[in-house]
């Protein structure tokens, strides 16, 4: 790889210049005023790929286009699919940005701009590593496909349709995604598990209108009383979820995972201070990291009903509402949960109340086998790129598209996070470390070599 | 009484016009934006009394003013104190009103407006009966004092202070209050028992800002989960309240009361239909009327927290809020409940949550002796005014000030209800029957005669 290393060194400034050019395009997918900007970002990606000589296609959708590109097939080597997104979160509140969100600005070794970390900067590391192979070595040691969408921040609806309609186009052995974080500075991470989600809305209807709680209280079922009782029944004081069968298919944490989590430099007291809480709580017999990454949860996300204004109004309300969600871990089945939850809530719904349970979206959890040869390859590549061995972590949030890739492409997924937890990815002053940008390009370059050495059946 | 009857007949339209004028003033005591309107209603009352030649005073307080008026003393006759209130409940939800809450509108023999029944319309019957005596008969057969406050819907705090500071001003033999309901149309009632109330607001504080429920869920105590659990713990599935000692001093229903309640023509199926519910529920082993009138309750009046907008937001909220209240019966002590409740909720508040419990207002329950001569006088007056004998009932609502009157003035209290249970007093489309408005004025006119005949020791 000496010529490649030389190329990376020589192109240092140019790589940053290219990233800045992409960051100047305000490709805010959620805001229809930016539809033209989103397309400009897609066109910019197309030019990157065609300049490299890859075959490239701008796939039109009902929304923002998807950029697909690929290098030639390589006999005997696995096919890698790089997923990323060129759209960004809205930048507001604008007045909290120190430098404008779409004028990339260098400060303290970071590049500040909306999308710097999520996901333009991280995604571009894989484009630049491919450039380095092609320019320095004249070719790639394996076939690489890129699928770079413009709707990640608004639910990936059209990419899901493409995945269903044309799975062959995305066929691969391994999916590479850089849209997560390192565990900390100098602690690059391979995220090998994500939680899934099942999100619900519960509406309880009691008397046809609000009643006087003095005249009617005690004899008419109060929807808010029913709501409190039904929600409270879903979880016990030990943090154990009471939906029948909820834990039946949960893959337990292995002893080695638990030891590995316990060995991570996680400062619980600092964590509490950051959140402004005096104590933490959760499922009995599990540590904080285990609770956040690898155990299922029940969280009420919102409630409303009755009188919420100033002072005391003695009302027995007509309706009560809640939004709540479960985080799921492998191998919990959202459909099975849905059935059991409906049955449980219907049984718990008291006389005089009718209930409506709306299911918002669901995705199962996701776990890569740590023994996978692809994980081994990524581990070695990261050691070369960063100079540190990666840690193996899980993440409590959900990236629904990742689960869909894993399930429908039957491929392992490598979540290689070059960002940091404090990159402000959905907040003002988003940033990305420039050192980590270059480390990511180097790690990605070595990843193609390591992956190409895996024998394909 | 012939001249008086004539006067009532002649003033029919004017009485209604006066009521509409008062109802057009949005005197919402709970909403500080309406402070000026509340005062306008007080001024309107002052003008009514001064126009009658009564001695009148607008008593300033820390909150809304109290209107006091009185006629001259009458040797040998008892002194009657009429209590009422000129403030009203908030009108929301506004979009459920058929005609605007502060534009009194006649429909089907009723007058629709916030405060029509509670309490402007009912209270005004006693003002108009005094007017009739003064205009038709040239004087009153007994001394009548009026105390009309502007804070009944927010706890009567300043009237309580006045009662403590200047009991002599309100000294009387009997208190007359029309702020309750008939048992049904054509079934005027003397209400001989009221429930008390203890109203609370609970605020739970968790992390210092809203968190991502994926990244933090399961490890950080969710204030909404805590809220559901704490509220649900206050009552069991048999409708029994779980605050320690809650039932210790409850005066049980007597067998004769239970028989009398059971004999009332109460159609439970019609009641359900009116409310739009398929079933009723409440404390085990009690009938619906017993549950509404003579047993204590726990009702959640409002809850809010987290995401309440469209779609799914995966938030672990920073805060959770509830308003809830207990209805109390004789001889439960609000102070004892307060102590036990605080202790119970503090014990139930999970790690990572700080709680704030705000007590809004409290009053014990109340019972009048049915053998009182004042009850006999009111019974005869109602027969004259309505053409029907009254039934003797209890009421689930609270008029905290009534309990205080009874206790501190050592007077009997006559609760003479001219309203109806379906007057929507704390709901949209509040109304008052115009026939009953005039019957009330007539009954009140006869009440002054009947009361004046009671010999005073």
C-alpha cells in the first residue's frame, strides 16, 4: 500500500476541499424549500463517482433521488455495499450556530457545518478511499457498490421501496456504513448491535364530553385513571416489561459481552452529571451500558388529556392519550409483541372506556456475529487507519434501514463509526474531527484490502 | 303575596335580560387574563344591590373582590345569609360550544352560556326575589345579607380569610345557597350533604433536557413512566383508594339513606346513554348514587408531558405533570390526607426523579340535619315555587365555603338546587332552564316569608 499511502498524503488538502464543497450545499431533505439543493447534492455525488470512472446512476423516486454507483466485479472476492446519505437535518435554531451551518469552518481541528459528521463527512471517507485505490493502485481488489440516499433524515421510505423492488441491484456480501460514533476520542468502535423499535399511540375514550368530577366522580370511569393504570401495568418495579411473552425470544447478553462492556471506560457519575440526574434506574440486575444497548425497554414518550392550564379545574375528562414505545433487541418479533400488547391492553381496559391502539412503526433489533470474518477484517483495517484497536459496542437507537439491509440482502453489516458522541449531529454547531476524517479514509482504504482477502464460497 | 306574584309576572323578560347581561362578562377567575372581566362582574353585582337600596360594599382582597350587601335588621326574625359566586369556570375546549360561551343564547327553553347555571343564574334568583319584595311589598320580612364572591372556582381563599377576620359581618341564623341541582326536571331537591375536596398538582423532574429514547431509554428514569406508576398506585382495581388511613374516619351510609337513595327514580341505563358510556364502574359494593354522593373518590383531572404532536417522536421527556383530586366525605380530614399522600408519593418516587406536590385547595365534606326548622321552611317554599315537594339528596361536588360557613357561623345551611344535572356546568354548552330560573325566583320569594315565621331564641 505504499503508493496508496503516498496518494492519501498528497491529497490531504484536496479531500478537505471536496468535503467543504459538499457541505456548502444545504441539502435539507425535510424542508421542501431545499428540494433543489438536495438534488444539487445528489448531482455532486454523481460527478464524484463518474470522475472516478465508476458506473453511476441517479435513481429517481417519488421524493429525493438515490445515487447508485459501482466498480467492476472482481472474481473470487466478496462484494461490498457502502450505504450513506447526502441529505442533512434542518439547521435550526440558526442563532445558536457560532459559524453559519452551510459555511464549513475550521476550528480546533474540527470542521463545523451541518452534515459534517452526519453523514457527508463519514460517507465521503469511503468515496475517497476508492479514489485512492483507483488513482494509486489502478484498480480495486473487490467490487464496491455505493447506495447514497437523500432521505435518511425523513425515514428512507424510497430506499426501502428500491430495496424491495430491485434487490439484485444491491446484492452484496457485506454492507459498510459509517453513520455512528466512536466510543470516545481515540476509541474507534465497531457497533455490532442496534435496538429495534415498536412505537404506539393509545387513545382512550370515556364519556362523550368532559364531566364535573364532583357530580360524576366515583361512578363514571375516568379515562386518565384508566390510562395511568394501563400504562403502569406494562412494566413492574424491577423494570421488567409485563407483556406476555415479551422476553421469550430475547437473545441474552453473553458473559464475554458483559465483561467487555464492563471493561469500557464509562464514567457513570459523569454521565449522571451530564444528564442532570442524581440517580439512574432500569431493569434489575443489568448495568447502565447493558440497559442502554442490549436490553429491551418500555418508555412513555408523551401523554395528554384533561385540564393542563393554570389552577384547579375539577374535570373528569372525556379522553386520554399516550405515545409510548418499546426498544427491541434480537430476536424479539415486533408482530408478536403487537398481538400480545393488543390483547393485554384490551383486557386491562376498564368498563366504560373504549380504546384505540395505533401502531406507528416497528423494526426488529439487529446484531452482527462478532465471529464474522468481516468484523475481523474491519478490526484490522481500523487498527491500520486509526492506530488503535476498535472497541465493540452496541447502540440503543434504531437505524431501521440497516435492519432491512441485513434481512433482505442476507449480508453482514459493518457499522464503523468515525464520528464522536459530541458531534452535535442533530443540534447547532455540528462538527467532524479532521484528523478522524483522514483516519477514516485510511481505515476504509485498508478495509478494501482486508475484505478482498476473505474467501467467498 | 298577590302584589309580589304580579311583580314577578311583569318583570319576567327584564329578569332574563339582566341575567344575559351578567353572563356576557367572561369572569373566569382561574385565568389571569380575565382579571378585568372578573372585576366587571363584581361591579355589575354592586350596581344590582345599590339599585335596590341595599347597603353594599365591594370588599377588596389579594385576589378578586367580594360583594357584600344587606337589608335592614328585622326584630324577632332570623337573619338569612345568601351566598353565591359571580366567577365562572374556564370555557375551553372552545370549539365544542354550539354557541359562544359568553354570548347567552336561548335554545329549547334553556339559556346557554358559561355560568348560566353555575352560579350566575341560580344566584340571581335570590337577588330578584329580594327585588320583588322591595318593589312589590315595600320591604323584607327578615334581614337578608348577601355575600357574592369571585373566587369560588379557584377555592374561595379570600372569602375564607374574610370569614376568619370578620365573622360578625356575616353573622346569621341560616345560610341559603343555590349552587346545586334538582334531582331531575320537576324534582326540586334540598341537598343535605356535599362531598369535600383535596386538589393536587404533581410535577416530576427527570433529566435536565429531553433525551433520545433509543440512546438513553432503559437506563434513565422516565418521568412519564414514574407518573403513570405513582398515579396508578393511588387506587386499586376495586376502586379503593390506597393512601394509608384514607377510610379511617369515613361516616358510613346509614341503612335508611341507602333505602332512600334506592327509592329515587334513577334510571341508570338512561344515565349511561346521556354520558355516552356503555358501562359504569366505581368502588365495589356501592350503587351509582352512593358512589356519586356519599363515597370518597380519586380522579385524575389532567396530565401532560413529552411529545403530543403528530407522528412518532422518540423522546424520553425531561418532565411529567398531573392534576388530580380526591372527593372527601364526612368526617375525612384533608390535612390528614395531605400528610399521608405526601409520604406515600415520596416513597413511590423512583431514583432519578425529583417530585413537587402542590396542594391547590381542600375542604372537608358536609351534612345538614334533616330535622332543622329551616329545612321545613325551605320545603314549603319550594312547594310554592315549583309546585312539587322537594326530594332530599346528597351531592358529589364540593362547595368548600359551605362547610366553612356551617362551621364558623354556627348556622344551618340550605342548599336549594334550581339547576339540572345535565346543565354541563364545567363542560362546553353550559345551560340553565329559563322556567326553573323563574320558579327559583318564586321559591326564593316564598322562602323569605317562611323563614321570617321561625321564632328566634
